[in-house]
C-alpha cells in the first residue's frame, strides 16, 4: 500500500493533477467553461517543465480532438478536456476515435447544451455522445474524478477504446474537497508505457489507417467495434481492482448503497449519488429502508449488474439529469426499462428528470422523492411514468 | 486477383491495413476509353507522367515505355496534356 498525500482540490484541479502525474505524450485542447481550468492548469505544468507533454493549443475543439486522433495513431498517450458545446463540436471526431480504437482520454466536465445557453451542470452533453464508441464514467466527487482519470488511461489502453471521465460542472469541477493524491512516482509506474502495435510513424512497418471502407467491409469493422464494447466490462473491472490493490480505493462499475435490505431505491449518476447517500442515511435514521444505485460506468451499459440491482427492490425512482427529447423521458430510464423487459420480476419505475441547466437538487428533495417511492410501494403503482422534478408550473 | 473477404473476427483492430494497398486495387477495370501511346511521336517530355493521377505511365531510364493498363482509368488527362505539336497519345474507345 502506498502512502497517499492529503490535499484540498477542486474537481478541475484534481483532474489536472492526475494529468500532471500521468504526463501524457500529447495534450491538444481548447478551453471551455467549466472545464477551462483543467487544461489551463495543465498548460502551466507544461510551461513550468513539470511535464514533458507536447501541448497543442488548438483553434477549436474539433481541431483539438483531431490532433489527439493523429497523435494517438502515432502511438502517443493522449488526453484532452472539454465541456458542453466543446464536446458537441468534437462530435464528428468522437466517432472517428471510437472507430479507429484509439485510447484517448477526455476529462469531461458535464454542462448543459445550448439552447438556451447555460454554463451549469446537466448530462445532456455527455449523454448526447453515448453512441460514439467511447466508454463513459460518471464520477460522484473530486476523489473519484482524480482516481478515475488515472484508471481511464489504463482502461483505454487495455481495451483500445477511448474513455470519457465526467465530473458535474461547478458542483464537482469547482467544489473544493479533501483529496488523497497518489505519490507522483507511483502513477507512471502503475500505468507503464503504452504498448503500441501499429504506429503511423513507424516507417519500417508502414500502415494505412482510416481508409475508405464501403459496402464490402464497413459492417465487419463496426461489428468488431460492437464486440469490443460487449467485452470491455471485465477490463474496466480489472483496472479498478488493480487500482484498489495498489492505492487502496476501490470503485465498482455499478455502485449499490444500502441496497441489501432496501424496499425502494433511487438510481442516479454523478454528484447526485453523493447527495442521495446523505438522504439515505437520514431516511434510515427514521427506520425507512431505502437504498441507492449509482451508475458509475454508463457506457457500456452494465446490464447484468443493473438487472440484479433493480430487481432487489419493489420501486425505483430513476433520476435523469437530461431528457432524450423523444417523449420517452431520460436516458437511464429508457436503458433500465430495456434491461427489465425479459425479467420475470420487475420493480415499478418512475422517471424523475431533474436538475437541467444546473438547477440544484437538495438532500431534502431527494428525501421527498424517497417518501413518494415508499407511498408507491404501498399502492403498487406510480402516479405517472415520467415526472419533471423541480420545474415551475408542473 | 479475387481475394476471399474476411469475417469481422479476422480483421485487425482499428481499421489498420497494410501500406500500399492501392496496388491491389486495379482501377484499370473502370476504363471506357483507352490512351494509346505512339513511341515514334513521343518526345519524352514527361508531362503525361507528371499529370497521370494513377502513376500509370511506365518510365524506364528517363524514357516513357508505355501505359500500365492495370491502373489506367482512361481519364484522358495524358492525351489532353500531351503538347499539341506532339500528340503522341490518342484516346480510343474500349471495345471487346
């Protein structure tokens, strides 16, 4: 076990610290609120000679991720950071990085997408990219953001898939918390060198990368990417277990909190997980058996673990910090309904779409949702399938 | 030159192909008009060699030797660019 150094850091500072310790070969980025500090701090590490990274200040996020794709194809360990509109501008290149199986890591700070323009947290940016072939990890606090950034490099390079590690904009990114940092020397030691099979710069073994792929082979290449997504959960699990063995903090793919004897549960992602844990404690002090499921790895969707967790209780309130704008509610809600389709036992579900544009969700509000779920347990049905929680005029 | 197409499990990860695979792609199949080169008229100015988009002008020791019909798409650029007073290349309809 290594000694950890205890410091106070914001989510952005913690992600930048992780990047400093990782010392990637290339970082290409364009700043955007609320992720700006991640690369701003990293740029100062470059200027101060604390890292040996080639830093590329690009003219847009589209260019930034394109530069990452080039560098990663050459065999470099590559990272970047963005938010919201920045991720939307990267959208085209996200699919290219996914399809080329490049282990790029994005430190993503979740922020609402325009319009209306807003700089605060919801999950509309990351969830709009859920089908791009990237692994997506939603963190609950600063410590998890730091640890997950380090683990993401290992996962990406083992799986040959790009990874987004997300924090909730301002809530985590700008909130200062106690963080335990790993010793500087230990991070590169744990990660090792990136093993590169094919490099664009290897002139002795030249390759063609990203060639035109028409009716004859496109489907086969996509099928192999789909297969990689089907088999990546054990790779994530192994990295998380190795990290725990080395540094003492263990993260699950899907977190269950006080679920063993719970009658009703809330399913949430990101910082709301932390808020809900306090609500669970308070409810339990009053003898109410409630639990929390926190979806930490959202892509790929942990279907088996999710099925097991959901069917432990009678009622689940599914908290979505984004809407699919499809008249079908939020993303998690739809994924969970799909997971439950073949199950003989099903809990009843209510979707709470909440917190859009950074609207706060309090412990008391989550307690009131738990009270509502307990009432549904008694009646055996929910009042409505999809509710917009905390919006005026409902 | 017909190759068995691979199934998805046999493909290398990440759209990686060997280098120089365009050699296997015989674009000569596309041709409807064929350039015919006249060795007696040719001045070996190399203009056709510079312009050919498919590197289909065969050159040896600085002299044009002919046209590589495996790759020549029959675009006619060589015939168009061959100097007007030379006109060593003429386009002929492909007929079989």
